[in-house]
């Protein structure tokens, strides 16, 4: 799997740790399937705060339109990213050992008014849906992406059998 699908990524996927990759790779798989230009980086709110500031403040001028940020535990990455950029930020809470991801979810979802983070489900479903939602946002201004998204949704609908096999 290539980590950077295009020199001009439209979606930036960031995660707090290498340990988030198993989950966040599900977002990348969707973007690769629909051929959406993206990039993937490890950016930690706590361990690499300068990298977080640099990434968030330069994303828009690089052409990024949506940022997906996955983090676990004291999951400040999506919120701090949103603090530095006006771009839409979608947060994906990681499942954690200690608190099953409720810590991640609450850390991400409870943003103060004025700095929104669109918060998805805990774990794999959240990562996949963040990628679909980011694609849906891009589809508002790109007809080719809109067409690919509609086709993907139609295929998904057709793949659901009426009866269990
Ligand atoms: C967060 O802390 C990361 O997003 C990760 O989910 C969690 C644990 O990180 P590691 O200790 O596994 O690197 O910053």
C-alpha cells in the first residue's frame, strides 16, 4: 500500500502514533479504491507539537481540503489540528485498552463552541466513514469524485443479499 497516492493530496490523514495505523489504514484503503489523492503522516499532539503546528498551518496552502485525524486516549490531535486550521477536521477515536475508546471518543467529541471537529465512531467503522465523509465533502465541488462515490454506494447496496447466504 502506498502511503502517498499523489503529489497533490486533497485529503490529509494524520494519526497520533504508529500504533493507530492498523485502524487508520482502513481510511486509506477506501481512498485508494476511489482514487482520491491523499497523504498519510504521523503527527502527535503531545510528542510532536511542532510537527502538529507545521502540518495544520500549511495544509490549506498545500491544497488539502479535508483533514482526517485519528488518535487515542487523551486524544487531543483532532481538536488541536482544528485549532490551527479552518479546514474541516474529522476525528477518529481509537479503541483503547484501558477505557475501550470511550476516553478517545469523549476527548475528541467534546469541543468548545467555535472550533468544531466532526467526530466519527470508535475504531475501524469511524476510520472508513471518515474517508467516505471526506470524499463526500470533496464531491460537492468535483463531479468526477461525485460520480465515483455514487458508483461505490450503488455497488455497496447491490452487494447486500436479501437473504443470508
Ligand atoms: C495517542 O496515544 C495515539 O493516538 C495513540 O492512540 C495513543 C497511544 O500511543 P502509543 O503509546 O501506542 O504510541 O497519542
